[in-house]
């Protein structure tokens, strides 16, 4: 068993030492921001399907794909977290399905960021050919390729599980809580997971960095729209920040392993909750906030839909309170 797997097992096993009040507080402190972020992402997804311009523009379609994957991953992560806090154990097949979907959606984000960066690169460096290169068909092909590549990686992880001696288990009922470590049952699975993670983020980082350098070179050209190039540079920098935050969520277990050597189990559990909010939940909502506030078209529609939902909620609440 790897150090990361052992650490995760010790952490979840240590939940039994927490009191009921502390469990309720920890659950509330994580569930509340998660629900808020899910609400914001839901409004953002609805906004990106509310106008024809969003449905027929490649960068908005790619953004919808990014938000869709982030929203599903955030919901699955919170579900797994609440199951562990409530000390609910699942069967290996059910846990495996949940973890597979959580892993799949988590890997969609960096790949989609790469495609979005390449789209911005083409828009600035090849403006005259942008409409012929970035078409609806090519965008659909890129999204399918992203999901197919991530699915292939997930399938590889599942195949590696076949080496685990499941026949030696007395029951399919898990004795510990469900988490990502369930698909890292052997040394080969663990090595593959680390290798793929390093390859994914190094490749994505190189692709986005090269796109940024290309945009900077193009910005120095007299024939390039300076305002458009500057906006594209800022967007690519934000993509790098998003990629870094995504990498931090992958490095979650490594952080816990390092901290677990110097603190007690109870303190480690509390630190885990802080890491969970800031390294897993928060990065999944930043895409909505970044694009929702920076893009004028999205900002207007997002504020409109958000305010309408809040007004409806307030009116409904008043109607229920009034006799």
C-alpha cells in the first residue's frame, strides 16, 4: 500500500474519534460553500444555454464543458466526503463506480483548459483563419477527444484493478470509507496514477505556456489587435492559475502525508477539511467566477439570471411566511 493510500485510510479511520458536534460543524463548513458553489455553477450552466450566441461560439461551448465536468466532480467529491463523515461504508463495486466518475470528471478540466488555450492562440495569431479552424465541428471533435482520452485513462485504471485478489475478500462490503484510494489497490495502480498525473499536468502546462508565448510574440506585431492580444494573454495566465489549482487538488494526498508526520490524528483531520475546501471545492468554482465576471456578455446574462432566481426565492419565502 502506498504512503498516500495509507495516509488516506488512517485519516478516514480517525473520524471515529471526532465528537458529534464537531462532525456536524465540519460537515456544515464544507457543505455550505459547496452548495453555494454548485448553485453558482448551475446558474452559469443555465446562462450558457440561454442565448444562441453561447451555443454557437466555440469558447463558450468549451467553457460549458469545463463547468459541467467541474460541477459533477464537486458534487461527487462532496457526496464521498459526507459518506465518510457519516461513517457510511459502501460495497466495492458501488464505491468504484463513484470514484471512477469522480476521477473521470476531474481529469476533464486540465485537458479542456489546453483546448481553450489553443483556441485563444489561434484567435490572436491566426485571426483570418480562426473561423475556418475553430468551427463547431472541430470544437465538438475536440470535446469528444477530451472525454475519450480521459475515459481511456479511467478504463486503464479499472483494468489494473484486475490484479487485486478480490477472491480473498470475505465480503464485497468495504471495511473503510470510500475514496480515491479505492482504485489504487496495488503498487502498479499507484505508479500508473502518479505517472499519468505528472504527464498530464506537465503536458498541459507546456501547451498553455507555449500558447502564452505565441500570443506575446504576436502582440508585438503591428498587424495584431493590441486589445485582443492583451485580453488573450490575461486569459491564458488565468488558465495557468486554474491548472495550478487543479494540480494542487491532485497533490492533496501528498500534502496530507507530509503534514501527518508532525501533527496528531485529530489535528490532521481538521487540516484535511481545510485542504478539502481550498484545494478541491474552491478551484471548481473559480471558472464560473473568472469567466462570469470578465466576459461582458456572460456577466450581463449571469447577473440577470442570478438576480431573477434570488428574487423568486425571496418572494416564495415571504409567501410561505405570510398567513
